[in-house]
């Protein structure tokens, strides 16, 4: 499907805004759904049932941010609504000044990443599919499974001289027999793709943005295959709940121990420390610390960190 640029708008995120660290995450596994260059990123998304392409170009600075948004689609859309959606997903109107007060003991990290927002361009459904692909395996296999699923059930889009896949819709995947999915060597995930898609269609993602943290947690746990740890990531990344961190897996507790410089790797004790130290912002605060570690590991591999990562 060849898409033409039909709408371009210059958007000014709330300052400070760091384009580099807000649009790039070295811990994300590569998928054929987008690409990045210095001061540019491309990605696909499904908006009002239509697959579209988006290009973001940094046109400003941390203190005077400006991002040029180009929308590529086959048909005309309500662009005002779409821009509002991107502002929500990319947190361009978020005020993180209180976060930096919470991170007062980590001035170097605040200085380096000030203006960094969560990087999640996916809606709830796409995030669920990615979560399933990541379960209990290594990155190499995840990438292979993602490529196979997207090639068979996604939409191949061509825009701005590039080709990327857009994730399949839940309605489309539910027409596929489980045996056909298993033939792509995704294992038990075949059932998870189908069951999670059924559960997703029972929910109203936009309504969920306005409910309490506790109600959100209940609804997310009602989705097949979503456990307590996944809820934290989804609530933080997709729904921007700043305090979303109620479960610390054992492997993460070992990393938290080093990041916080404490003498325990007990998940419950680690969580107590995080709750006390980063009250109201624990999900975001730990994201900042993890991002600092991930970027350092990318620039110069950290042996202990590499051994603890589950992939």
C-alpha cells in the first residue's frame, strides 16, 4: 500500500523536551514497523481502522522544542484528532517538573535526560501483541516471530521512500485458525494472540484512560496472558500512570539493587524502598534510571548488566 504525505504540522511539546531520548530506547527490540535516524523517526500505526505512516523530525531544542509531524495515509482523516492522539501517546503536554524533584539524588541522570518522555507509540492492542512476542524467549527469536506474523497478517506500507509493516487488527487475527498461527513457529503464543485479541475487543481503550489506577489494573488483568508485571509496564507506557510499579521480578530486583545502591535483592524490600524514595513517581523514576543504564550499556557493554538481562 503506497501512502502519500497528506498532512504536515509543526507541534511544540511542553518544554523541556529531549527528542533523542524521547524517541529512542536501546532496550527495544527491532521490528520492521519503523526506523530512526539522527533527529528523525518513522513508524506505523492503525488509526480509526486505517493503517497509516508517521514521520517525526526534530526542528527545535530541549528548551525550545518543535517537532514536524508528517502523516501519510490513503484517505483523508480527522487530522486534529490524530495530532491530539500523538500528543497523548508521546506525552508532549506532560509536566515532569515534580519528577526531577523526586530524582534529586540523581542529578547527573536528571541533567542528561531532562525532557525525556516515555517512548510508546503503540496503542494498547499493539503493546499486547509485542508483550506476547517477548514472552519467555530471546530477542533473536522474538524478531523472527514478529517478522513472520507481520509478513502474513500485517499491512506493508510504503511512504517517504521507505517500507514498514503495520500491526494486524484484532478482527483480522481472529479469523486465523490457531493451527495456522502455530505453523509460523510461535508456539503457545498462537493461543495467546487469539485470546488476548478477543479480550481486547471487550474493552474501551479510550475510556480506560480516565479510570482510577485500581480499576485500570483490574481491566488489564482481565486480558488473557497479562500478569502483574505486565500490568505495570502497560499502565506506565500506554496509559502514562506515573506511579505504576507494584511488582518487581527477581531479575529486576538484582538490577534495582545496584541502581539504588542498597544491600538487598529481595523483591519485596526493593519495592518498599522504591515506593518510599520515589513516592508518586516510582514507575517513571525507575524508567529514568534504567534508561541511563541501557544507554551506558549500549555505548560500552556492562558485564553484570548483560548477564542479568533475560534476553
